[in-house]
C-alpha cells in the first residue's frame, strides 16, 4: 500500500502500532536516530510522514517547511503528533504547514483512519507527473488561468528539450528519463531561489514543461536555467558524442544522418494584466514563439516582444 | 571471517558524523537570509563527510541520477537550497572530537587541493572531479573511526607500537584496508565509478580497473601532501610512491616546481580556513 515514515522518538515504541500498520499492507520506515531518519526521508521520500512536534533543535519545523517548500514534495501528507498541552496552548500553523494532526494518546484505530484519509485526499488532488512529481495539465490550466485574473505582471515560459528524440533513440528511455528529471530539478531549484512562492512549474508531458514567475525575474531565471543545463548536459552524454559534437545515426532508409546534441529552448510570454483573458491565448502566442527559438542553434530563450494592446 | 563481518556491517551505514565546528558554521549560515546554495557549497566541498553525503543523495534513486554526479557544484544545481539546508540541519557530529579528526580533515583537504592542481597541469577535462576524489579518498578511515571505534583504536595503537603503516595493520587485524572499506561504501551509496576506483585503489593505483590516471593522481597527491606535512594522514612516515603510477603522471621538473609553488600558496589559504574552524570550535564549546 503505502510507505509510511515515523519520526516519533517518544511514541510508537510498542511494536503494536507498527504491526497494525504492516498488517494493513503498509511499509513502516523508522530509525531510532532522528537525524538519520530525517535524512532518509529526503533521500527516499515516503508516501506519508508522521512526525512528532518538538524535536531537538527545531528539526521538526525545519523538515516540515523544507518538505512543504519543495515543489516536488509539497503533496506529501504530513501528520503532526501533538501532546494535550500543545492542543491547550494552541499551534502556529504557519510554522507547521501540516495536513493533519494526531494526538499522542490516539487509539490505533484512529491513527489508521487518519492515515487512510490523508492518503485518499492526496490521491484525489494529485495530477502530478509520475516521473518528475510536478503538477500536470489540469493544475497548470487552473494556476495560469488564476494568474491571468491577478493584477501583477507575470511571465509564462514554455521549456522543451531540443533533439530529445535522437537522444532517446541513442541512449534508451531510462537515460532519457534522467535528462527529463535533470531539467525538472534545475527548473525547481532556480525558480524556487528567485521567485519562491511566487513561482510555479508544471510538467505538460514528455520533454515539455511550463513555468511562471514575476515578469521582472523572467530573464534572470531563463539565463540561469540555461547556464545550469549547459553545465550538466555533458554528464548525460557519452564521451564519443561529445567529441563528435553531434549524434550520428542511421535512419530507416539506411541513410546516415547527424543531429545536433541535446539543448534547451525556452519561449517566454509576458502577461500584463488584462492582455490575455484565457490560457489558450497564452499557449498560442507561445507556440509560434517556440518555433523561432527552436530554430536557433544550441540552448536559447526568447521573450515575446509584441506590445500588449491594452485598451 | 572478520572481513565478511565488516562487509555486513557496512550495509547498515547510512550516514557518517563530521566535525562539530563545520556543522555549526553551516548552521549559522543557513539562518542568514542572504545565503545561497552556492555559498553553502563552498564550505561543504571542504568536508569529506558532507561532500559524500551530498553525492550520496544526488545519486540516490529518488533524485534519479545513479552514478552520474561527481562534484559538489553539480550536486547543488540538482538538489537545491532546501534539500541542502535540511542535509545540514540533520547532519550528525562527532560527540568527542579528537586531534586526529582535525588532522585527517586537513589531510583530505590538502589532498583535494593537490589533486585538483595536478589534474589541471595534466589538462584533465574535469579537475573538480579529481579534486573531489582527493577529498573523499580516506572515507574508509571515517567509517572505521565512527562505526567501529574499538577496532579503529586497536589499529592505531598497534600501528604506533609496531611502527607499521595503518593500512597494513588494518589488513592484519580486520582483513580489509580503509581503501577497500571506502570503496564498498562509495559503491553502496551509488557514487560514480570515477570516484569509487580512486578511493578504493589510492594505495595501489595500478590495480584500478578503470580511471587509472585519476587513481594515480590521488595516490601521488596523498603522498605529496604527507611529505609537505600538511594535516595528518594517519602514519608518521611518508609511504613510497608507486613507480608505474608516477610514470603515468610524469610531471617534468619545471612543472613540478610550478606545482609546488601554487600548492604552497593554496595551502596557506587553507591553513587560515582550518584555523578559523578550530577557533570557532573552541568558541562554541
């Protein structure tokens, strides 16, 4: 069923709870050393986390915030285990952006029910791409449509990998997946750093991504994404192709063809308030711009320079 | 028998402790609003334990770049600030820091610096990767120190009394040397082979199944940095240089002179850094 991580050094010491969860088909991950189990959560995230409030050195808060701020893990359900005293004093939910809480005296039946509910809720809202864990098309549509109705100028940018098909043909799908994951990590980290909560990234599918940032950040973000991509892509190519500077392959007719090495293209559509009313219009501006940027050699970005005609 | 037992115990090693002053310095940095992942990286890449943790994470199945990432700067681009911050706040420290811990820290840092300079002299494409191999070449010693402290003390004591090299005593007592221990762990953590082999073969570089040039550079840098007396590599003597490995590198006299001058300058800078770290350590204790 699900992998459940327990970081509850003062509770769940009896084997009963663990046994009950395992009897329900869950896998329980636990480690007596709190620092080590938290590190494990990042290296190999579970499907659900139960964490005790008030860990040493505020590690509980640090980890919850880090997970919830991680664009790829924001949907991971976190249940906070609290004492009666916490409930009496009250909790500052901005420091604890968790999904639910469990009282330390809760019965095993209640704990199991809360776990099932949290997992069910996640399944209901998630349209995330299984490979990158990024939001998929219905979330993209919703988020961008929502943004068009706001007052701040934003940029919507479409990212895709050039010559991805020849890459896949040459190295196989699993290495192709690595490149897609690499691009998603770069986007997540650069956008997180420059735009924080004001940014959004979605995975349209395959090698196509879309992101949104405040308009004034767009060029810096694009620049840095391309710099990082260019620094990393050689690690995903074989020495031989790097030296040749292109992929050489034979097509179905037996003709030898060469393709340029994998690069990245970004088409940026500035969205001033009132210019676009529907997501579809943004997408069609992007489509024609994308053709232009993809025609350029290597990794590039282009910003749509047509003046918005605001009446 | 002992050897198999150690292999089994290595399977459970998920993370290693590091020096308290480094961790407290990084913890101070993460609470500063202007700090960036790149700034944290500049400290992380000076510590062999944190560097190997970072590489373990980025090469893990969740991040999905198995055996592909071999440098701190590339790992940082892929992991991002939040992950690095969490790695720092959850990192464990040696409860009691010994003088030899600082010595090994300095030795590793010196070896990384020397290896990076040699790689540049030889025109190797990615000198940062060679430098990383130099930094973490003694990972096996940290494993012994942290996970098998009794065995570690026994080895150190026997080596001192019998006036033998540590790695020889390790083989006699444990049936396995620190090079191999480090190699097993690095492989278990999915690090790229271009790092695994130099760790495993830094005392016998010509046995390295691949990346023999990098293994030779690490072997040479390890010896050079001991000869210069920077840090403490675990033995009071400088081990002999492998002739075949040297033939593989073969720096000319003028290249060698240049290398020593550059290294001298870099080691002075490092000395400032390691003194700072030790001072911070005393302040916070």
